[in-house]
């Protein structure tokens, strides 16, 4: 489903990614681990089309995202990709329900249809009594679940998560980790997760370990100790 070929990226002369190539299958949950500065988040942002590579190509569902014009890429991203970030990035002036609806409204889905679907996803995530609460009225775990719902609203093919449990306590992090696997089974999405949380990484189908801008190893979760 996702193919990256010979990805290079430098910032101000510092080579962050040094020819990364990988293949990810539909429905996989893949975690990317490694020390700070290894290039994990940079790779995630390039795979997710948020950042351009200096060299190389990224294919998602056989579409070469490197060749898309800006407007085409924006439409493709809204239709095919969901994002979950460590800091949630919810809009404080909007309710949980409105935050989840935003990607659908941008896509042109009718207000009522988007609201109906957003309510269903939030209900599925255990937030039926938090629909009209604004982000500051929610716990960290609840905010992150709203962010997950927002990532799912347009039925993306793949969800990218950058340190999704980084700001959560142990219990909330464990709950979030389990949620990803429930969602994969329910909605059949692919998940690519950058994390320092070894427990989450070892639950994944595959674990990619990065070091010095390259993939050092790829491990099946069942063999991770």
C-alpha cells in the first residue's frame, strides 16, 4: 500500500535521512522507533506528504505523491491520510464534535452528514457525553481520542501518528495503544506510528528501528523481546 524509495532529506547541510526505502502493506500497524535525532518524525512527515524529500519517491495506493501539484496533494491528503499528533492540535474555540467534523467540511461533505458520522465515531470511542465540550474541558486522554476521531472521519487509507501517547499518563497511553488495534480491526486502516513507547512498538505487526537516518532493522512483533 505504501512504498518509499531512496528517501533523502537534509536540513541546513545536516543529512537527516540517508536513502530510506520501505514497503508497508494494507492493514498493517507499523511502529518506527529509535533515538532522538534518528530521523523518525522526518520520515513520518515525508511519508504523510507533510514534508517534501530532497530525493526519492513515495507511493500511496499506487499514487506517486511526489508528482502531485499542491492542490492535488492537498485533496489527496484530505481523502487518503489521517494524522494524530502528540500535541493533539485541536482548535480551542470549537467543540469536540466540531473539531472532528472539520476535515469532512473541508472535503465538502454536508454539515449534517459530517455531524452524524462524527457523532458515531466519538460514540465508538467512548466520548458520547463529551460531544459539546471544548478541548480545555477534556482530559489529555479524551483530547487524544478526539484527535483520533478527527483522523478517521474521512475514512483514510492510512493514519500517521507522531508520538501519540507522549503526553499521556500510563493508563491513558495503554488505552490509546489498545484503541489503535481495535480501530484497525474495525475500519481496516493502516497505521504508521512513531513512538518512544516500547510497549506500543512491541504490540505492532512490525517494528522499524532507525539509526543515523537509516533503517537499522525491521522486526516482526512476535520476535521482539
